[in-house]
């Protein structure tokens, strides 16, 4: 497995004492796979991403990416948060190359790679604009290109479409899916939207209420070769939706 979690526990300190966030989390992700994580609100989905990203330490267990133990943030791991977090005073070009600056990778080769990404995904003509001049969907594509600029092996997506209206969300999530597939990246998406997880994923991991444990893992064999928007019309879509909804409802 490209990503492997084995018996991962995580706790954090709250004003009223220590809180168990994750308990005995174990699963793997293959190279090039798109996996979604769903679970009850507040169960620890985003915390789990932070652990895989090396931002939060584990209390027990191991996390490895491409065979290396994760103990700190790594250039192999790209993190895309809920909001695009584009700096409003910087141009699109200076926003999407920010990661190169921070990781001391701002070389001519890397900048050329970013130019190719902007051209490939329809943003090249906007490089001198500022974020407020772009639509929400375009801003999310910029945020993804900023993440891709450092050429990570895996993308961790923390509800990146949650701030968009429903129609834009459908379109943008399909765009992001297409970009991730074309760039041959492994992806792990946290979402509270069951339909979104079924539309985009090869597999779905269902978490229990906090402390989060793996309740179920679903492999979407009938849907993996079907584009996101078309999956919603497939009979298997409703079947998976009902199964996962019941699993989540039982957690509440």
C-alpha cells in the first residue's frame, strides 16, 4: 500500500481534559487511488487528515507514506484545506507559486511546471488577476494547482467544496477529480456529503462517532470507470447511498 495506517490512536488536550479523537484506525490506500472518508460531524475526520499530513502526532500506531514513516510534514504530501486560503493581495501567479517559495523549490523547472498546469486547466490568462476577480470554482482550481506545484505524491483534501453553492460544487468537484486523475495523483478526501463521496471515489471509509474508528470500507467496483456526474444516474449509486446513510445514522 502507498499509504498505510496501523492501529492509529490520537488524543488532544481540551480545557476539560484529554479527548480521545481516533482509536485503532487501520487502512491502506493504493498508489493512484481516490478514497473518501465520511463520518458523523465532529468525529475526527479532519484530525485524521492532520495526522496523515504529519501536522498532528499520533498517540499510538504508525502512519507511512511511500514506505516512509510520517513524523512531520513532507513534500510527498499535499494538503488542500476547506477554504482556498488564497492571499487577497497576491496575484494568482504569486499565490500558486507560494508553496515553491516556502519549500525553497522556486526553480525555473518548477515554475515552468506551474505554467503548464495553469495552461492545461484554463487559468493561464488570469495569472495577473487577484483572487477577488475570480469565481469560487476558479479559486478552488488555483488552490489545487498551488498544492500540485510542489509535485506531492498524495493529496489530502479537507472538504474543499463545502463553501460552494450546490451547482458550483457539482461542477468544481468533477473538475478537481479530472485534474487529480490526469496528474496521476493519489487522493484522500474528507467530506460530509455521501453523494459526493460516491461520485468521486474508488473506495469510501466510514468512521464511527468520536473516538473515530473504522466502521466500514466500501469498494465501488461498479462505478470506478464512470465519470462523477454520470455515476449519480447509475442504480448502484442509490444502493451505496442507502447503505452508508444507515451506517452513519446508526452512529448518531
